[in-house]
C-alpha cells in the first residue's frame, strides 16, 4: 500500500509539473499583436470631433454665454487631440484651423461674462452646424485602412475651410 501511495504522489507531481511547463511554454511563445497606436489616437480624435459636432448643433439653442462652456471644452479637446495626431502622424494629416477659430469665437462671446446670446450669435451656430456635420463625416473616413486616405484628407480640409468661411461670413 505504501508503494502505490508513493507512485500516486510522484505521478501527481509529474502531471502538475508538466501542466505548468506546458502553460509556461504557451505563454512565452504566444505572439499577441499590439494595437496600432496611430489608429488608436485617430479613433480618440474622431470621437472628439464627433462630440464637437454634436455640441455645435446644440449651441444654437443656448440662451446664455455660460451655456457654451461644454462647446468650448469640446472644441479644445478636439483641437488638442487632433494636433497630437498631426504631430505623431506627420504631413499626411490635414490641419483643422476651424477648431481654434471656434474656440476664439466662444472666448470672445464669453469675455463679457455671463449674458444672454443675441439672435445673431445663435444664428452663427445654426449656420456652422451643417458644416461641422460635414467635417465630422469626412473625418470619420480619414483613415480607412490604417493610413491616411489622401482623397478623404482633401475632403476634411475642404470641410474645415467651409467652417472657417462660415464663421468669417457671420462676422466672428
């Protein structure tokens, strides 16, 4: 009986050691592919532009300059993230001047403190909202296959220029 107990224990130790060795070898030889950092940064930037487009659409219904705080924060976040994407990705990424232009407009509106927005100021946001929707739609197609699509980059640049022109035409 002692001999069978000893055999059983050694068999259990060997089985546990083999299982551990197999798991260790599997862990060491497994090659997981890391996510593409540029793609991930683009997805973050795309989300920020999408949020910004949504806030611009809602800004036309704002009553006071304080109601524009969320829009200002979204514009800053989108601009900051996109600038980091351009720094990381290089020349292929289009610049988005309209984002900093929008921040300038909001700061100018808020400089006098919390006050009611005029109908003209609300109209500015109504005017630029469709252009921001186009910018967001174009931005969503910017990186379809892991690299910047030049035709879509041109579409983003055109949408960005349309936003800037709409802001200029509205006198801001």
